[in-house]
């Protein structure tokens, strides 16, 4: 099958620093793909390139098999790719419905379709309630201010916004960071529900137990490029850690072999 989102040979340089060095990426339909790697591995640059926040120096990005060029995040959003960053990009002093439609506010119309300047507040709250109910997100009122929500509820609102407008892909950057065990569990359940609706999810996370709980495949990133893609069903957590640290590597036949860190040769 043609990947929903694909990257081939992406390169990004910042002066003498190469953040992406021929990076490849494939996201299949209806899956949760976890992207893991040490700090400085280049995974954040890869995700920013896929979401339009960074323009690669070389390589290509394809959506449903067609080559695209993103000049900014708005371009990726036009292709149905929504991203939830760590800062969530929420406005705490505004209510849930307004945050859900932030930047996409609906205007009131008359029976003939004429658009008024006034916001369609009732319509946005009604649609926000439908989206949150569909995703199983429990909040009392769409008029509730975001600043009154818990960390997990805020994360859920940001994820719901991405799920509501992402027609092809949802990208989540460390969605369980700074959350407790219970709230993290709810966010992982929410990711699973989005996948079950047929919307593929890219999950960037340092939390290996969370990755192995929810991911269908794991993309291992090291030194600016992909070094392996493995399944949690066939590979252990220790194997993934070994791959991302360089202690292990994927052989041409798909097996995993130990690496002598002094010589760089297989043992």
C-alpha cells in the first residue's frame, strides 16, 4: 500500500551541523507509528519537516504518493496534517470550544448563506461537544475556560482539535510529558481511539513503556537518519534502546546484531 505520509532522503543543515542526514520515513494507514531517538538524533527536525515548520535542504516529502513541498505549517494543514506540539498552542483564557476552532472560527450566516462578522458561538460549541463526545473526552461544558482544566484535559483538547481537522495524519510531540500515570493512560486511550477511527498517528516519545503500549511500529532515529523500523510484537524494549544508542544495529537480513562501539564493527 502507498504510505499516507512518506519522506525520502531528507537533509537539513544548520551551518556545520547536519540535523537530518538522508532521513527516510513512512507512515501507513490506520497505524500508530512511534518515533524514538536520543536527544540530538534529529527526530524533532524530521517531524518539523513533515509538519511544514522546517524546509529541508534536500529530499522529498510525499502525501498519498504525491510529492508535495511545504513552505510552512499552513501548507501541511491544507494536506490534512495536524500537529500537537508540547506547548499545546492553547489559549488558557479562552473556552474549550474557542480553542478547538482557534484560527478556524466559524461566522454566523443568514438563510441565504451570507456570512456575518459575528462568530457562530453556539454552532462551535455544539460541534466541539460532538467531537469530544465522539473521542470519549469527559468535560463539563464547552464554555469552560482552558485554564481551569487539568494537564490531561488540556492535552485532550489539543488532541481533539488535531483529530477534528486532521483528515490524513495527526502528529503528537511528547503528548504524555509532565502528566501523571492516570492522565497519561487517558491520553494513550485517546490516541488509540483516533487510530480506531482510521486516522494514522505519529507519536514522538521518550517514554518506552508508553511506546510499547500503544504503537504498532517503532521508527528508530539515530544520527540524523532512520536506522530501523521494528514491531513491539517482535522486538523487545531493550532491543529498541540498543538500536537508538548504537549498541545494536539492524542487519541487511532484518536481524539485529551487536556492535563493537570501539571499532564500529559487528561482533
